[in-house]
């Protein structure tokens, strides 16, 4: 607009940017009516920050769930080798010694 463009063209171009439609509409209305846009723009910014925070939290939770399978696959063989196998060998050895005596 500072370069001499029409306000309607500027707001349409801004509205074509992803997630900027509400801002473009707000600025267009403020330009037509002369009402200050600082308050509503601040509310839009707060809403956007809150939405980004919720999205980041959801992604972090999802990552925590998705990481359990690979971690489980890494620790399961070690658990079987160190925890279960010695017990089974010990029981089998006791049964074999007790059965032959």
C-alpha cells in the first residue's frame, strides 16, 4: 500500500498467505472504518500463539508415544537375555539334575 497499491489488492494478497485470512479481514475492516487495529491484532496473535502451543504439545505427546516401540524393541532382547534366560536355564538345570538323581 505504501508503494501506491490498492488496499483491497493488498488485503487479498495477504489473505492468500496460509493462516493470514483473519488478519487480512481485520486489517481491511480497520482500514475502511478507521478503527485502530492494535487490540484485535493482539488478540489474533495471542490466539495464534496458543494454537501453536497446543500443536507443539500434541506433537511432543505423539513423539513420546511413538518412541516407545523402538525403545521397547531395543530393551526387550536385553531383558530376555539378562532377566528371563538365566531363570529358565536355572530351572531347566534343576529339573534335569533332579530328574536323573
